[in-house]
């Protein structure tokens, strides 16, 4: 019976009438195709700013761009006469006829971005050209001018402003609740915004990009103008990527990639000269060598300066690394491909995320071959991390290299073996040293490093006690101090702190500390230890010495600290309360202990974004301490001193001055990291710091 009813119902269906959709509905549907999320709106506006010749682009974000997304540039601006049609669909200054599409060299060409944004948000524009005496402000709704307030005129209003354009988007997707509810959290949307800005900053190193959250005093992303692509990659992706980069250039005229760095004669090629061949192309890439390994591939692809995606290219480049990287590892690839506009079809995707071009397979194959050749050259020299002797722990038996560690030592190259001629080697062996100049040393002797406990017990090496002389010489050649790379920082205060340390360096004292042998602890309470250098013995205050060491490590790694995660994260207030309750000097204060705790917690929570950015000291909105800065790898400070550390950050740090703030904070961090108690008389504090 049900089947019969269904069939009879089917027979009675009448064709529905075809209606013309309302213009507002058409525009809202089109807006949904172009503006998917705040990051896609930002991409369109950044491209407009770059088309306008901007050298500085500043982005302000609130709630992941859903409440506020503001883009300010210093480009050529917009004429006042063009403002009435600025947000209408298919209004553009980039095209006049369809034939212009085959020669398009700008980012935008359809004139749909601002129109789409105006249909799903509250849009306002402030713009000024160089010839205008003042700036002009307008508001838009559904593609047309709208009054800022009810009853006011829709005409552009004169206002103060700099040359360029400032576009403000508020309440994005306020009239499309389904799209708004489909978006992720504000933090994830903000991460997507930073990702888009990072990619455009790397491709446009001559343009300054700044991005920050509304109300935040410090930016989350900042790149200088007039820079170079490798420097920008180093700044935004870190030193670990930048140090392994290989620059590769290849074009349709070259059979081999012209790698920068192989010679100055290869740097200037004729690939940048204009060519009448519509199939001409050239590529400029920066790829990582075999020493860099990441879990996820980072692929930045720009075709004719347009950020696009190409799954086919990505698979081809991954295949080029298959024989070089271990399974599960991925490279970093930045590729800028410039093709004759006549060979590129940019109008194949609503958001211009994909493009089609002629000879795609041939171009991909040539670029992959160029990558493989560059990697083959670099593959002759690879770096492997190894460790031969550790002084970070004391065991009952004598320390020695384990068999597993012996197998991981790097082989000495032929070039190193042939550095000294046989005659010179023979003379060195025959040279005799007087007895009074001989120093009793052993590779098993401890240094001051052994006073720092090793966090990872797997790194404690065991001894077999049967090392021969050749083995000892090999260990001596491979023993190296842990090198802490200096972070890149352009803050004047940090530069001054580093210059102050360099200026105060004592050459002889530095040599003693680099080549000393630890004899033993003389006085544990007063932190006195005995070290030997050459034929001399020195009495040192190892507490003050360690404190100065950690301070200099903090200055050296400023803004690029590793993080020591606390799991579970302790509450900040509870830590401060422990320290305040144990502090006897609080009785002399006019404030109660609870008031002192409130004041210290407020100081740190208000500045938690600055602490996270500069010092990797992460405090959540709920007041939980999630991570601490890690000054020295494999060394964990005494966490029993954590309450005292946070309590001292309140009164001991001058938060009003940038240089004093950084200096005081790093001093307190070094004091927290110092093992044991540093007992120094108050009158001698300056002398101890000088030591």
C-alpha cells in the first residue's frame, strides 16, 4: 500500500515555477563562496594592499577576526570619487576587458572581495591619497554606502588619517548564523590568520607585516621591511629551519639549477629578463636539506606572486625527498614560480586558491629534478647529533662510553686525517715537556657541569674501565661544550644588555672557565669550590658563578626559549601564597598577606602575554602556570623554589622600564635556576655580581 501511495504521489508532482532570485540573496550566496572564514577575508585584503604598493601592513584582530579584523596599509589609497561604488560587485581597477585577463599581473581582478565582505559584516573604510588634503571615511552594507548612524548622510566624511587605506570588518557572519557556528574557536581562527600573514611575509620580504590582538601591547607577528627571504624565514620559522636551507633557482632556459652560494657568477642570470615566449618560466626556491626533519611538510607555493595550493606539486616534491629523509619525516619548501601570464588561467576558483597553467607536468618535473640535484650535492655532508661523554651525573662506577654511544660517533674524514703532514706529526711526538709544566688530567675528571643534575637518566654513560690511549684521544677531539645559539632580537634594550656582557668579558677568566678541572667542594654552605687550570688552583663561588651563567644564557636566548611543561599546571595564586606565608619580612609591610598575594598575581596575569612571548613563561587565563623557560637543555632547576620565584617577580622586577624589566626578570630567573643557596653578604652583592 505504501509503495502504491508513493507511486501515485510521484505521478501527481507538478513542475515548480522558476523564479529570479532577489539581488540580496544572490550577493549573500556569492559572499559565502569567497569568504569562508576570517583568514580568507584577510587574504583578499592583503592582496589589495600589495596591489596598492604598500610597504607596511598592520593587522589587528579580536576574537579570531570574528568581532574585529582591521587591515591598515600605506599604499596609494582610493579616490574619493570611487568610494560610492567601492563595495559593489564586479567593480575593479585591474581589468577593463576580457583580453586583459590573459595579461593580469595583479592579485585581484574580479572586484568581489569587498562586495562579499560588506554582505556578511559591518564594513568601514578610511582612505587617503597623497593628493588629498584629508582622509575620507565611509561605511558599507550590502554593497552600497550606509550611514554610520541612523539619520546621518551616507556621503564620505572627512577625517584625519595617513596616506593609505584602513579597512575595518566588524561582526563577521553576523547575518549567517550557520556559517558563524561552523567556525572553530577564536584561537584556531587566529592561528589561521597568522599562518596567512607568515606566508605573505616570507614571499614579500620588502614589506613590513605586523599582526597583534586588539588591546595587546606587543605583536604576535612582526617582520621588518627591506629584508631578504632567508632572513624572514629565520625570523618567522626559526633558526632550525633557516640554517638548513638550500637556495635553488631553475628556469625554462636552464638545464641545471643555478644555486646561489656556488659562485657570484651564477647569481645574476637572464631568467628575470622579459621574454616573448609564452611558455617561459622561472622558479626561485628555498628548501631544507637532509639534516632538517619535521613531522608535517611545510609547503609555501606562490605562482605569479599568488598564494595557491597544488596537491600534484606537493606529491612530486615529497617523492624527491623519499630517498633522503627517514620515513615519517617531511621537509620545508618555499617555491616562487613565475610563469608568463598568457600561460596561466587564474579564474578557476572562487577564492583564487588554485590556478591552471600550460606544461604543468613538465615544469613540475624540471623543478623536482633541480631539487634532487641540489639535495644530492648537500647530501655529501650531513650532520648527526651524538654524545660521547657526560659529566652531568655521578655514578658509583667510573664513567665510560657505552657501546651504543661508541657506534654513533662520527667517523673522522680523510681531510681531517691529512691535516698534519707525517713529518710534523713526528716532530710533535719527539717534543718533550718538562716535568714542572706537566698537568695531571684525566677525561674522567669532573667539571662544574657535573654539579647540574641530568634530567634524563638515559644519558648517563657507564664505564668499562678498559679505554686505551687511542680511545681517549678520540674522546678528547670530539668532546665539545653545549653550544647555545643566540636568538635574533632587534629590541634596543636586549641589544644593549648583550653588548654590556660582551664589553665586560674577561679573556683570562673565560679561558680558565673553559678549560678548568673540578677538584671538589670546599664549603657547601658558602658555595666555595676548588677548580684547577693549568698548574694553578682557584677558589670560586660556584653559586654566584652559576647565577651569572644562567643570566647570560637568558640574555642569549631572549625571545626564543625552549619550554619546560608543567603537568599538571600548578595555580599561580597557590604558589605565591606559599612563598608569602613563609616570608617573615611581610610582617613589616602595611599590606596584609592576602593583599600582597593579590597584587603579585595581578602583576603577572596582566603581563602574561608578554611573559609568554619573550620568556616562554605561559600562564593561562585561569591562572595556571603551564610552562617555564628552559635555559639549559637536560637541566631541571629545583622546583621547590618555584613559589619564591613567582613571589620575587612582584617586588624585585621594575615593570615600568623595558631594559630594567628584562634585566631584573632574567636576574630572578637565573637566581631560581642556581643550584643550592647562594649565601652572599649584602655589602658584597655588587662584587659577587661582577665575579
